[in-house]
C-alpha cells in the first residue's frame, strides 16, 4: 500500500490550503472577541441527544501560512472548512468518551508562530486577540455547556500553545483543577521550567494519572535540522508505553495509526505502524518514531526532513483513543473513592 498517496491530502488541508489566498475577506471586528453565543463561531458542537458525562474542549492547529495576514479571519470559508475538517480528523480520539466542543478562534499566522519572538505591533495585537478568543470561548463553554461535568483539554500545535496559556492563566482555580481529567496539548513545548513556575501544570507520569498534561513532539531517528516545535527543556511521554524514560516501545504496542482524506474521512488504518522511544535532542525531550520513511512523512516547506509534527496524533491514534478512555475511567474511580 502506498501510504504516501493517502497522506498528501492531510498536508494540503492542514498547512497549505490558505497559501493560495490572494486577499483576505472582510475581517471581523478586531477589537472584540468572537461571540460564542452564536453557533456559527464553533467549529464543532456535540449532538446533545447523545450526551456523555465528559466533555473535551479542543483547539485546532495553525491552518495557514501567509506573509501579510497576522491573524486568521474566521469568516474565510476555506479556513473555516480547514478548522472543521481538522476537528473531524481528531474527533475519533475523543468521541467515544466525550462530547466535543471546538471553537473557532482567530489564531495567529504561521510566520508569527515560528518567528524569533520579535513581533510587529500588528502581530502583538493578533497574538493578544487569539488568546482572548480562546479564553472567551472556554469561559462561555463553562458557563453554558459544561453543566458541572469533568472535562479534557486538547489541542495540536498552536492549539496546544493556547491550551497551555489557558492552564497557566485560569487553572490556578482549584475547582477547574478538580474537574480536569487530563490535558493533551500535543505537538508543542511544555518545558520543565514551566512545571516549576506554574504548579497547576503537572506532567503525566504514567498511563492513568489524572489532572495531568500529556504531550510529546514527534520526529524520526535522524533529521536534517532542528525540530522548531520542541524548544529547550521540552518534556514528553511515550504514547505507546506511557513511560517518561527512554524505554523503547515496539511497533507491536502501536494499536494503530490512522490517516485521513481531506474531507475528514479515514483513508487508512495501520496497526503496528511504528515503534517509538523518548530521547533528548538539542536540549529537548522528543518522541522518536523509528519506522516512517522521512522522505515520505516530512513537510519540507515548514520543517526539517524527519520532523513529523503534522503526524503527532495520526501515528499513535488508537493508543491516544484508548488512553482518553482509561484516564477518564481512572478519574471517575478516584471520584468514587474520595
């Protein structure tokens, strides 16, 4: 099976789609957060007729690259479709366990996210607006949709960065800490110094601990350059064996990689896809996936060959799905025993 042909649509959708935009459509009011009382400002809302006792609040990754737009215009139909389709591709990890809430948010542009930290005034405003959208959406979710349920936080790439911001900003509140089953800010750096600086950030140490952060950044055994997502001090956990040391997990422990067409439907499910182990590279803990061919699973427009950032969820999809269920079960067991 030529899996590369099956994977190309994912790359085109998630990262490249908006590169063809010639001019941005009319922007929303840039001074106000989006109004999350409007269903149109949610990329995904659950079917309330099949409500589960747990929710997940999910944030999509960066959807576009452009030199002249500093923030996503959520009125743009291509970007809206990209966000919705990303949720559909990640949905299977959570849907058996949780109701999915995924807001649109005016994320910052790719070049701002991958920049050197020196922003123009417009980029600074865009960064502030992106987080204000996320915080407003999360507060609206808590006040209008949550109804006292425990919840999971999840994201990928920039979405994971925004989840980290939420946890630093709001999760000093013990009530929110107690309702958190786990956070999955995958594909972005959670650093050791941040764990020390913000006690509400707790790294997962195993398969079923709760109230913790599950994160990692995936690359191959060799890369032609630095993994720009895994910044110095990044922590990680292996999603195949749920260890935080260098213990190797064989491909037989991989319950299945899942890949998608660009309409969000499954193109391939591949058990035993790759083994993985944690290693320190350039001062960061990264997850080494040892089987994929880096010439087939890289995105050279954005990352060095062998950096598998786009596939952080897809290579380990079924293991993540199983873990969401297991951590949720552990959370309810702890609540019953308390």
